[in-house]
C-alpha cells in the first residue's frame, strides 16, 4: 500500500512539473495561436491519433461547449472521405507528440493545398508536423510518468492542459457568459437554472384560485381545495390588481382571534401586499424569494403589461423542485 501511494505521488509530481514547464514556455506563439483561432470564421478542426486523438476529442469538446465551434477529425477516417469536413475558413489543430504520425499526412497535404491554417501541438520541433504548421506549440516534457518511459502520460497531460488554456482564453476573449454556457447545456443543472423561466413552470388559466375582496370565505375555501395549487388563494380588487393572499395560515390566525372565517369575506382574512414574481424572471430567482421569505407560493404577474399587478399565474415551491432547480 505504501509503495502504491509513493508511486501515485511520483506520477503526480512528474506530471505537475510538466505543466509548470509548459507554463514557463508560453509566449508570443501562444498568443498568435489565440489570435488565429479567435479570427476563425469557420470551425476549429482538432485531429490526432491514439492517445493524442483522445486528448484532441476532449479539447474539441471543451471548445465547442465554451463558445468556439470545434469538431474532432479522425486522421484515419479523413483519408476515406472525412476530409470533406474541412473548409477553407477553418483552422486545424493537429496533435502528435513525435510529429511523425503517418495518418496525419493526408490532412497536412490537404491543408497545404487549400491554404487552411495549421497549428501543431508537438514535442518535436523538427518534425514533419512542425515544418508543415503555420504555428507550433511546444508540448515537450522532460520525462513521461510511465516507469517504462513508453506510455504517454506527462505529455498527454501537458497537451490537455494546453488545450484547456486555449479554450479558456478564447472564452474570455469572446465574453462568453453563464447564460451562453447554459444554452449549450440545456440538459444539465446549470442549463435548467439559467434557462427555466417562471412562466415555464407556473400554473395558469383555471389552475390557480383568485377571489375578489367581497367573495365569501366559504367559497374561497372551496377554491383553495379544488384548484391545482391547494391551500392558497389570491385576492384582487375591482381593477383585477392583486392586493392580498389567503393561505391556510391566515385561516388558522383567524380562528385564533376567535373569529369564524366562514362568516367573513376575503378582505377580512387576507394578508395584504403579497410577494409576487414576474413571469419573465428566472425560476431560480423565484426560488430565492421563496427561501428568503420562507414562503411556498408566489403569484405571478407581468409587470410590462397594461395590468402589471394582475395575477396571471401561481408558482409553488414543489413546481421548482420538480423542475430540478435544486
């Protein structure tokens, strides 16, 4: 067990040194590569074989999800028709530590014929790949973490870190925001938080109870029982503006005052100045309001409409939980 921990620590040390060495080499070439990628009017085509290809897939995926259109092109498949994915407005990032991967040759020749810019990520600055490239990013490492000095370890880690650095720099250059990230990740938790609006999850139409100030409490209680959202009713004035809300808590407080709520009207029992939320607000914002004021329901209005205080929907805490915002 101790030997295993020592070996793992050795790998971490070697690979972290490789990244720090790579960091110390960053300079004008890296900035020029960013300039070229930012100015790209087409796609970023990432390519590589073996472990380099697996790293390339991850780099392309990270770019695509952070504002830089990118795809991975398998070098072997490119020779059998997939070169058609390459356009003259694209930029190629080719990854090969040794720089002599034979499967890359057709891509290099095609790029040269079509004038497609090529960025090489290699540890061999005198390789065929480096000579064919417009820009060369040096990912050489002092040693691999593999004790046999055979399996790509430090070199693949360094290349992956370089790809992440490129993607994050481009993200900041493009002003890519959380909202943009959410657009590309609608199935994830962040996507739900940043894309789900109140109007997407609220109860509307006949789904929520609304009474007038003169509605008898017997009828109000019936509303609160039979509607989709139970245990709450809104109260509106003659202009249909929401001026109050009645909850189970209001009924209990009425009984505590030795009053019979069945003999009262809505205006006698309601709590005034209820909290509301705009239909266009993020559902995450509604959840924040509910948590802040320890309430479970919010009436929904559309403040930009001619009737900004008219309730158009009702939102319950359970609706937000079902939407998986938490």
